C-alpha cells in the first residue's frame, strides 16, 4: 500500500523556493505565507489528516513540490509529539502551547543548510533573500501547525493529550527526524 501524497501537488501557480512549494495557509500568525480560502482545507489541515497514516511508512515517493512541504511538516508534528512525550509530567494545554510555540520559532535548518536532515531530496534556495523568505514561511506554517495540533490533542476536554495522537510519539516517518527537539 503506498503512502498518501499531497493533493496540492497539482495546485496551480505555486511559487517554488528551491523545489519546495509555497502554499497558501489559513493562519492567524504573521508571516509571508499567502492567505488561503477559509472554507477550504490547506496544507496544515492535510498534514494533520495524513500524519498518522503516513507515519507508518518507511518509504515515501516524492511526486511533487507539495509532497516536499508535507514531509517537512509531518516530521515537525513527529518532533512536537516527541517533545510533549519527553515532559516529566503530563503537560496541560497551556504548557504545551508554550512548549510547541517555542519549538516552532526556534532556529531550525532549512534545505541547503549543512545540518538539514533531508538535503539529498531538496534543492537549496537560489539566493539569500529566498532562503530568508523560506525560513519565514516555514516558521509561520510551523506556528500554525503547532496551534492546530494542540487543538486536536486536547479536543476531548480532559486536560490531557489524546492517547490516540500520543501513541505516535515514538514513530519516525521515513525513520527520520528534523532534529529540532
């Protein structure tokens, strides 16, 4: 059974930085991401929908630039769950919000950096200004992804993260990690 790919691979007029798609995002965070239609799913929704199914796969065939963004975001969700699971006590929603927001905005490697885990599959940004744009875009998307992940984790109202999500904290998509823990 093949892994699930992004439906945004065929998205028209997609801006590329290197070979990574810059897709519209429904967000409340400031940044360079183009705004998305609030009535349609965006790449963050798709990442959360496909995370658990795709994290079971060790191989992933990249079929387009949106798949490259999907890989980075799935690996970020995996790092978020690992960070929550590494806490000494079960954190409440406010503590997790602070923890994941810090993780989202911390300095992280982007394609082309020497410490980026997947450099073999990504083209580096062609210029320094494009690299800064990509870093700003990924920071904004990571913040939005962390905020929506927290909503899903604490949707049951018990004050504890969902065990159905936390069961994936030790799973590694493609046996990789972004190393942002």
